[in-house]
C-alpha cells in the first residue's frame, strides 16, 4: 500500500501493529544486546524472532 503522506503511512503501520501484535519490552545488561543479536544472526533471524524462539523453546512449545 503506497502512501504519499509519510505520516499517514506511519499511522497505518502503528494501528496495524496495535491490532495484530503484543509489545513486550526486555531490559538486559549492557553488552548483552550485541550478544543476542549475534546469536540471532547466526540462526538467520531478527532479534525479535530469536527472542520469541528462545521463549517458546523454554516453554516447551515447538519453536520454528
């Protein structure tokens, strides 16, 4: 979907994300983010997907 107005596009994305996703904020000690990003990259994943994978694995769910 193309928007000529960047603010309209931004608003559309925000509304879509509010409707479809839950936001979870994770705080980690300095330096850990880089470590997590490196581990995610090694699996070919984005950081968010990697964190979800780890949480699902810990909960005993099938992690994709």
